[in-house]
C-alpha cells in the first residue's frame, strides 16, 4: 500500500505511534532532528494538513480511521490538546495557546501544510472543566458551544494565515464526524 506521497505505507501506524511516544516520553528534542523513519524532518517534504484534536483516549482509533478514510493516512501532522479548539484558545491554559500556534507555524514551515482541520468531539471532559457542565445540558446547546469555539479558532487562524483552508469538525462518541459551519 502507498501513502499520499507514493511511498510504501507503514503498517498499522506504528511508526507514527512510536514517534509520538518518543516525543511524549521526553524525546521532544529529537522532534526537529529526525523523523521516525530516518530522514531529517526539515527535509521530510510536504503533508496535506495539520489536524488538531482532543486527547480523549476513547476516540484516538476513530480519528485515525476517519483520516485514513479521507485518504490521508500518514499525510497529516497531528496536534493533540485537551478540548481541541477550546484548548487552543482558552485563557485558562495559556501555554496550550502558545503550543498550538507554534505547532501551526512549524507545520507550515517544515511541511507546507495548506489545511488546518479542527476536530472537537461530543461529551468532551475538557469543555466541562473549562466551561462548566452547563454546555452539555442538551445536544443542541452542546453543538452550539462547539460551533462557537470552532468558529472562533477558525477566525483566529485565518487572521494569521489567510492562505490556509480551515475545516471545522465535530465527532460523536460513535466515531461519526460532521462538518460544522
């Protein structure tokens, strides 16, 4: 099987997982030095998009399946912040804001991304911690809250990087994804 660049695809995403494990477990310095497949990241070429998603363990496999289903297996950078869109813009955790913007900048510089995909999900614990449980009183209110945060981050991204395309998505706990305008 080939990836979006015509290269042999790595089975099961294990290379991506090993790379993420290295970064999380203290190998972050190596992030700029080398990719998990050997070559220097700076010369690693282009990917299609940067995906921002939540850290919720219940949906990691669903996110990977969704991206593969769009033909993007191994063709996107992935930033994970609790709350996804809300995590990137909340005043409660300003370091998360900085982290998101720095990752976006480096994804543009190193990989030439042209799309940012922001994927929130229903029943998000970070939303409950940051905004309180009221936003989930009803499915309609929860949807409106996500739509508002997704739109706010989309606007901020386009103010800084007007050439980028921004997709706003909401995943259900069943793995289904809807586009949120």
